[in-house]
């Protein structure tokens, strides 16, 4: 098992190398506008998973996936040359789902904002069903109860014994 810090550093380096190699070395016409978003390396440094996104529709994503699969050997040898490690990890390319998830979250937030705006619009002209403040306040109760008592009524006091 390798040090987790070493695995993270290697993952960052693989992401950089693969991103640059896709731009300069892979000349496949099926390859669209690919962005390498992340890379993860297993703890034994034997396998690397490279996450990518493709700008375009589903056919562009499928074509880019095929192009990356066919260029895996070239990219792996480039990673081996530039990292200089003894065993070069196998590369697996996975389409990143983060942009789709982010788009769904943005749509959900927009729905919530519109619902909040609608609720605020309905609340503008709303009135209370009862009093505006339905709670008792002790200072107000003392003033009202004091006015109701007469001065003729005897008051009882207790002495401390």
C-alpha cells in the first residue's frame, strides 16, 4: 500500500498529463471538446480513474468516449514517460456526472425561488385571522387587572415567619 498523500499527488499529476496529452497528442476526429475534471488513483497505485466532461450532446459524448478508449494506450505511455514511476497505472475513463447533477440542482433552486416569490406575492395583501399579536404580555395584563380591582378591597399580605 502506498501513502495516501502519494496517491493524491500522482492523481493530480495524471490529471495534468492526460489533459495536456488529449490536447496535443490525440488526433482522433471523434474526440470533442473534452475537459478532464478529476483523476483518482487506487491506494496500491495500480489503477487510475480519469473523470471527464464533454461539451455537446449525447452523440458527442459517446464519440468522445470511444476516442478516449482507443487512445488509452497512448495516454498511458505518456503518463509513464512523464511520471517516471516503476509501474504505470491502467487508465479508465469515466464520464463525470457532476455537471448534470449541478444542472439539476440549479433547476431545483430556480423552482424554489419562483415558489418563494409566489408566496411573497400572496403574502403582501394578507391579513391576520385574529389579533396581530395573539400572545399575552405580562405588563399589559398587570395594567388591566389593576384597573379592575377596587381600592376598597382588602389586600392580604403574608409575613415571613
